[in-house]
């Protein structure tokens, strides 16, 4: 035989992947918040790269390349502001708020879109920070979306470790990835192909692209585990009475 058959993942494989996914999503959330000096130091001393590389290698079997970062914190922050807040002439490359992207709204008003995002958080007992210190705490900010993915990965790992069915949380992760995280990362990755002045930190550029690729592969993995994503409209058309009373995530 010339073809090799991939062995099915074991309990330990699934647990390790869930824990590595939690780490990767959480590190992404850290990176896309407004820069702070502690994060800059982690970029310079290599500890951020080391943490991402450990998770990335566990998930993909490949090392995560390290990029050079600005020597000065002021340059890191200026590049972030130019790319995501207000660049030259007041024009940024891309907003980190999902509700400010028309392609993601898909005809919805932003308040309705925000309610749909918040419904995921509420289902898992999460709520928005009450002491809001900036837009990073907006529920549709990329940092919040990635942090929620970390929470779902944590819950998946807990279910696997405890011998419980991880299916419900996997379905939630699939739906959240398809509806919000993957398209958001795709839009930002595309926007970052354009230059900005001052330039965005190369680590963030690579992280955006690689997180998008991971989101795509994770959607495929989850589809194989719990079935492909179907929109609410598709579920309603298939079985109107059942769809009205279905608890999607257990």
C-alpha cells in the first residue's frame, strides 16, 4: 500500500489540541488589544513568540516563525493606531470592531448584530466588562471574539478531561467561527496587505494571517466532528417546528 491511513485522534490527542487551541486564541486576544508596554517587552524578549510557537507547533506540527518587532514601544503603538484606529489622513486599514464591517453585518443593523454576538456570551455565562476602559471591551472587538474562542476551547478541554460529551461546545465553536471569527480575520488579513505608515508590527501581520488559516482548518475539523454549519434560515427551512425549539449547543 502506498497510501497511509491517518489514525483517529485519541482522547489525549483531543485534550492536547483543545488546550493548545485555548492558548493560541488567548494569545491572539492579547495581541489585538491596544498595545501595552508589558506586551512590547514580551515581543522583544521572545516570550510571546515562545508561547505562540508552543501552541502553534502542537496544533500544526510546524514551528511558528519569529518576526522582528519595533525596538521602541512608541513605534509599536503608533503602528497599531495607524492600522486599526486612525491612520494617515484619518484613514485606518481596518476596524477591529466586527460590527463596523458591512460584509459581516450582511444587511443587519448593528444593534441586531451585537445582540447576536452577545447571545453567544450569555449562553456560556459571560458578560461584558462593567468598568469599560476603552473600545477593546466592545463585545464585537476582535480581542473579545478571540477570547471567547479561548473560553470555548477551555470548556471543550474540560468536557474531554471529565469524560463528558464535548459536542455542544464544539457546535458553538463551529458556529461562532463561521459567523464571526473567520470572516473577521479574513477581512483584516486582506486589509493588512496594504501598507500603512508607520507600519504595523510584523508579528501582528503574521498572526492575523496565521490565525485566519487556523480558523479555516478548525472549521473543517469541527464539521467532521459535529457536522457542518447550517444557518438559522437553513434549519428553519428544513424543519420549521423543530428549529423553533432546538437548543443548538446543549
